[in-house]
C-alpha cells in the first residue's frame, strides 16, 4: 500500500508499508526468516554495497519484514524515514552514534526512564559522550548548559515513570536556536497520543516493546527522522554531513537528504554496532500496531478512572496523573496529548518504601514486573527495581523516590483493577 497522508490513523496503523505478498498472495506481512539475499549479478551487488541502489544484502542491515515496520512507524509519526533496531536502548545508542563524536555532549531531561539515565550518564561515557541532565520543568536550564560541543537535546514527551509532560515546542526553539536537533522519546504517549514533529521535534525514538507492540511479547526499538533538520548548516555533524571514509567519501546528507540520519544509522550504525531487530519480532510488533488506536483509547480511559479513585484513597498521599484537574501538567497535556494523558503514572504511599514493597506483593490482577505498555495492567516499585542503581537524590529527581509506585494501566475491566488495588492497599 502506498500510504497517503490524508488516511486516518487507524487505516495507517493497519496498512502502511504492507501489501499482499507478490508471490503467494499472503495478506499478512510474511516473516522473512533469512540471513541473506541472492544478488542478481555482480553489478547489482556492487551497487548495493556502494549504497547506490536500495535493496537487501544481509538481515543485520535490511529485512523485508522489518522494512514494513519501519515504514509504518514513520508514517504514523509523520516522519521521512525510520530505522528499527533490537530495543529502545539500541535506538538511543545508534542515534547518538550518528550525532556525537568522542568528547562531545548532549543534554537530557532528568525525568527519564531509570535505565536511560544510567545509559546516558554512565555507559555512554565509555564512548566518550557526556550527558548533562536538566529539569524539564525549567527549559532555561537546558539553554544554560549548551556549549560548542553540545549536539542534541533529549526529552520524553510523557515521562516514565511520572507522566511528566514536556513542553516540546519550547525545547524545539532552544535546540534550533543553538543549531542542534531535538530528540523526543515518544514511547509512552505513542503517535496516537502525541505528534512531536508537529511541535518542532527533529528525531523521535521508541521502545517498540511497550505500547506500539502492546502485548509484552517482543522487544524492539525505532528511530524516526523528521527530514526537516539541516545537518550541513553548522558543520558540526561530520558523521552525517561530511565525507564518510567507510563509503569512499560519500556524504550522507548530500546523498540522502531528508533521511540522512536514518541512512547513516543503517549503513554504519547497524553494520558496525549490530543491534538488528529480528524479523519475527518485527512481525509481532506489526501485529500489535494494528490495534494501537483501539488499545490506547481503553488504556487512557482506564488510567484516568484509576487515578481518580487513587486520589481519594486514605493511604495515598499524592497521584501524578496529568489528566487530573489539579495537575500542574494539565495544560501541557491538553496541548500535546489532546486525546488524554498516557496510561502510565505514579502515586505516593504515605508509609513510604516498605509500603510500596508490600503493595506490589499483594496485588492479584496487576503483574509485578519491569515493563510498561502491555494489555495487562502492571505495577512496580521503581526505587527497589528499575531505579535502584540510582542514588536517592537521583531517584527523587527522576520522580521515582522511595514512596513511589508506578502503574501501567491495561485494557481490563476497570472496576476489576480498582477492586484489586483496593484489596492490596488494605494489606499495606
């Protein structure tokens, strides 16, 4: 299917990038479970390796099943191109590999998934990349941290775990005034809920493991490129906009234009770092995306009802859900997530750390595990799990302090979810 921009979101979620198999007529996208592909002749092989022709060489670089996933997510986000990789963390690594050189830095929100804070603040240092963290509620702090070696700003549209809504438009202006791209992790909001490119974002990342796939059965990540950022203007992005020695001096920005970062990330990042997405996982993620709009409607509606109920519970001290009338993010939620706040949020227990542990062990319907975005409702005590590698100060900065419980609301009957939380809280 050639996807038109005026198709509805639901139509795109089912059809973008896909067509009946030309050989067998199969309607569902086949799983091309192969490592490599036969060349037509020596000339065609040479043109593929020289990036003069689009096609398949080896499944670390391209695979027909994975390609359908890439086109579908790019279309849903309104982007020029996308690259699918093995996980959300792989997406972040491959993207930064395209933008940063050793000794350079980027600025990231403190309100991020704990694993991202560790990846950015600790592991990336081994690559020679430095991350400066700043409070997303204070965009001016990001501006103050920019220097001549800063190459990007990274934020989450709706944060994991606290549901903090970031002012994308304000951050896009700060980034563009400095001549650098804005990267938005849109995992929790999804393109159904938020459209970062429409507010000035240049690159989007996803952990497709979460709401895109939606069923807790496959790990994957996606990078989406808007095609609007000029990587040649400043001369500060040599990987993308200078001669590449690995391809006989080819300049990716001159050659591929609006999808230069995607092309570089595939031809160099995937080739040399190697975090390829398996075709089977791509197939599972594609299947999940077909029901994304239906699932998100139920996720969002259920989450608001649960948040409203928790707000009145005598053992709960606070609820961080942007859809509540007293949330300081309510105005930003209505601007950036007009269909409703993401179904991932946190709340605080009056009795702190030990109460959080007891709660997650007392639920029946909720699953105590380290994932989000499943059809099933999930619960976690971040400071004892996903954020335990951080100091208490870092935990509090990330919205994952000792009293915090994170819940990812699924699509079950909402009254059953409330009853389960009620009986579990009675044991705290």
